[in-house]
């Protein structure tokens, strides 16, 4: 697949701020540090290095993500990634669901030369399936590529394809377009994705860390405002009314957290 790169600064999950959500799944991956999730459907837990939480908002809920109080008080490293994934119209009002995916449960693969470690979080890669359950065909992989190594992965031709750099620098596509921390590569049509790590990496990031993500486009109308993602303006207005009238529930105050964030 050919590729283009775009600037895309890493957006960390908001701290000490409750969020309301309707329809969309929210995917959070912890690279380093500790991260707490609570929601009004009773889902939640603590994720740490390499863990993933996959919350499907469906018909609507409230949720909050924050580092635990101990990390807030003591300070420390916190590095993660949060993605929103749209749902098709037929699934928009499904019951909310929470998936707790531990780092040890993902499908671990390696390239034949050992130059890349691949963690299949959701979907499948060349017949190897990850544990994440999705509502449309999606593949999500966290790849660690050693300096100078190159990996070419088979990719469904009906999928789009993205590569987001969590750390390091390298190149993508047959044209070897350069890419670095905070950039996203958008791949064109084709049946494979190619990522290569530069020979020289920064001293604090010895490898190229990249998230590879793609899926079958939904191609439906979308109405989006704030945290709400629906198909029509009328559905969007109904979602706001549900939130304002308290129909999305309340967030349990556990793990030292309140609805406004960690307790002081």
C-alpha cells in the first residue's frame, strides 16, 4: 500500500473529568503507567503496561479514565493511547459492554528474522486472532520494530490502513516515507502494509513503536458533537436529552475516585 503521513499529536485520556458517551466504543491502551476506568454500567478496572480496555458505549453511559490517586500524588510515567471507534447504525443502541484485555492475553507474533514483535489486540493477522471483540471487521496491532528492521504484513484489501507512531522513527510504504513520534501514516489501496525502523533511534526510545489499525469502512452518515456520535441530528439531540435528564446513570465512586476525578 502507498502511504502519506500527517501530524497527529498523541491525545492522552482526560484526567479528573467525567465523560458522557453514546454509541461509540472507546479503546484505551496502556503503554506505561497505571490507568483506572469506571463507568455507569458497572464496567471498569485498572490497566497497566501492555493492557487494553475496550468500552462499548452503545445506548449510552458515563465513564471516567484517570491515573490512580497514588500515581497522581507520587508522580511517574504515564503513556497511553485512546481511540474512538464508530458503530454501524444497527448497533448504535446495543447494551454497553466493557472488555478487559490483559497484556498476556494478546496474540504475540514475531517476524521470521526476529526484527519485529507483533501484538494482535483485535481482529486477525494472517490467521492469528486477537482477543478483542469488535462489531465490524477491524484489526489492531501494536508492533515493536528493532532498529534497521522491516516488516511487511498481509492486509485485507477491503480494509483501510493507518500506522500511528508511539515512539521512535522510521518509514512506511514501498516509497519509505519518513514517519516519527506523533505522526500517522494513511495507507492507500493494496494487500500489505510495510513499516521500517530507522537504523538510529533516540536514546530514550531504542525501538520503533507503532500501532497498526484498519477496518472495513462503515460508509454511513455521521452526526458528531462532543462525546456523542450518532447518524442523524435528531439522534444527536436525543442523546443530549438523555444525558441532561440523567438517563445515562452515575459513575460509581471506587478506587479512591469521585465523579470529578481522584479524591484529594
